[in-house]
């Protein structure tokens, strides 16, 4: 078996991640085969397994890479600098909805049910760590509002989880109807953000 140099290994791994993102975005996890991936990169099937245990393992790395890109884009919005919780939440939710609706990889993950297919490829500890990471990202800019009493609840964990749940409205786009969905989405975002910004009773 041929040994690769460190440079070659980095190149192959990078190519697999790039090709994986393209194919997973277009066809999804289930319809993308390892042969599809290896043919695009120009390597054999056995070589693929020297880098990833399965296509699911590659998909998880692709998602991690995409998540880092999205996190950087979100950081550029400087949500922590906002003074109005309603405006901050609206901006954050519009950002998330736009990612789900326009980013083909994220849309496949959320709308096409790829998330369920990946559950068995992460341990419960890994899934919990990922959930905690996502909630912490929301708490980073929402906790100051909670601490000041600027939102309806004084439970920062509850507030963050409630915000994280709203984008799952995209799962019901077909039920709502494509022509009605944009207005419903915007209304839900505005009403949720307005209600969240109510002072604690």
C-alpha cells in the first residue's frame, strides 16, 4: 500500500471535504455513495477508508467545517453590541433562517432529514456537547439581556433553547405553503422577538 506524504494526505483530505460538501449539498447523505466521492477526488475506495471510517464520518467533518464558517459570519454581525433584545433576536433568527433556506448543505441537514440519519454516528455525549455548544453560542449575546431583566424570562437556558427552536419552522414550509411561508416566517420572528423582549413580570 502506497504511503502518502503529509502534504499529499492534507491535499486528499481537503479534496474529500470539498467534494463531500458539493455532493452532500446536491444529493444528500443517503444518495451520495463512497464511489461518487472517490471518483471525484481520483482515489480508490480503500484509500478513502484511510481518511474516514464512513461517508457519515466525512459528512460530520464537512458539517463541522461549515459550522465554523457560519460562526465566523455570525460573529461579523456583532450581535453582542446590540442594546435592544428584540432587534438582536430578530437579526439572529433572520440570519439562521437565511442559512437554512439558501445554504444547500444546511437545508439538506435540516429540511431533508439528514440530521436523523446522523444521530447513530455520534455518541450521546457528542450529541449533548454539540447541543450545548449551539446553546452557548446564543447565550453569549442573550445572557446580558436576561441578567438586566430585559426579557420575559430570567432563565437564560430557557431563553436560549426557545430561540434555537424557532428555525425549525422551516420543517413545515410545505405544510404552510410556499406562497404563504415567507410572510408566516417573518411574522413568527417578529412576534416571538417582541414577546421575548417584554419585561419580566
